[in-house]
């Protein structure tokens, strides 16, 4: 919950340096022998497994129960910085998508064939045409969107060619996302 509250606040304030620091904070988790970035540990499949979170009352049939729960619980506390519901929805999608891409990036750095990232409620919304987050962050044939530039400049997707790395990770993750959400009707 703290990861989402801080991450959403950073995205709402367009403070991508704080978001990069948050996602890059090194933590130790009992299942790992050494420290790893928060984006890797706190968005791990063992934490985000939807079958576990479906035990929350009323969430039995949801594809993204943890994400939906966090969206609901954090709405009122974040209303002061995101008063408009549509802005909150878009900010939530963008934060979760960045979290998924950051997670996927870290996995791919360790093993280029290990393409996986958490699918939050943005995945359900993309599959149903309710979110354009995937399309709005495409870079091919058009200028890089300002928020993508800001995320890259802040240190997400670091490497010798950060924009190229973003495109590489996004391309692979988007393929995974399309496959993971196939049939989410």
C-alpha cells in the first residue's frame, strides 16, 4: 500500500526522480538471498498472484483483485492531490504500467528472456478499451511523450541508451500483456 501511495503521489506531482528512487530502493526479502530493488520485490508474482487476493470479500471474480483493492482504498486519501476521478484513473494506470515496466526491465537485465511484469487493473482496462496507456506511450514514428521522457530522464530504464531500453522493455512487456489478458472478458 505504501509503494502505491508514494508512487501515485510521485506520478501525480510529475516527480519521476522520487518515483525512480522509490522503485530503485534496495530491500531484503526473506525469499531472496540478497537485496533487490523495490520494483522487483514488491511487484513479485508471489505477492501479486490474483488467486491469493481473490479471497478478499467480493473480489472472487476479479482478474486484478489486489490492484482494484488498492485503487479503492487509496482513492480518498489521494483526493487532495488528485481531485478529478479521471485524473486519478489515468495516474493509477500510468503508475502501475511504469511499475510493471520497471519490474520487467530488472528481470530482463538478469535474463533477457525472462519477460514478466505484474498486470494491474490497467491490464483489464487496456483489454476492454478503457485505457490507452499502451498506445499513448508508443514511440515509433512520433515524438517521445513528455511523461516518458521525464521517467527516462529520472533514471528509470537506465543503460547506455535509455530511450532504446524503454522501447525494448515496453515492446516485450506489451507482448506479454496482450497474451496475459487474452480472454479477460
